[in-house]
C-alpha cells in the first residue's frame, strides 16, 4: 500500500501544479500576442507598400467599408505599441513564474530526498 506524502509536501505539490497551470496560460497568451504582433506588422507593411493613393477597406459587420489609410495606419501603430507593452509584461511574468517553479521544484525534491533518507535510515536499525 502506498504511503501518503506529508502534508507539507502535498501542499507544495498543489502549489507547483497551480504555478504550472498559470505558467502555461501565460505562455499561451504570449504566443497569441506574438502572433498578433506579427500579423499587425504584416498589415502595416502592406499598407506602406500600397502607397498613399490606394483605396483601403476594413471589414465591419460582415461588409467591407472604405477607411482613411492614414487613420488606419495610426490605429495599427497604436495597437502594435499596446501589444508590444503587453508582450513585455507577459515575458516578465513568465520569467518570474519560471523562477518560482524552479525554486519550488527544488524544495520538493529536497524534501522528498530527506523523506527517502529518513525511511532508509529507519529500516536499517
């Protein structure tokens, strides 16, 4: 029959799982933001290549509506700036979570090693 882990280790394992889930969510969000940044940069490049006189349209409510090119470029640049700030924040959160995960995993390993050594020492006596 398997022995239960001490409550302290169980609590740390639960915290580790919680941090891992949070880390995964942040990493997925970071990837989505990076993708949106790349797409926005691509659209800006296309608008620049199209030139000043080219008509520009935007999809609204299922139809294409002509929009002012310069206004759209400024909207996209503003959006890009917001996305880049969001990306920086996500990368920082991801790094901090990684440090916490590594520290907690190390603590758990150390506690398990002490537990294993304690059992081995008690069995020999």
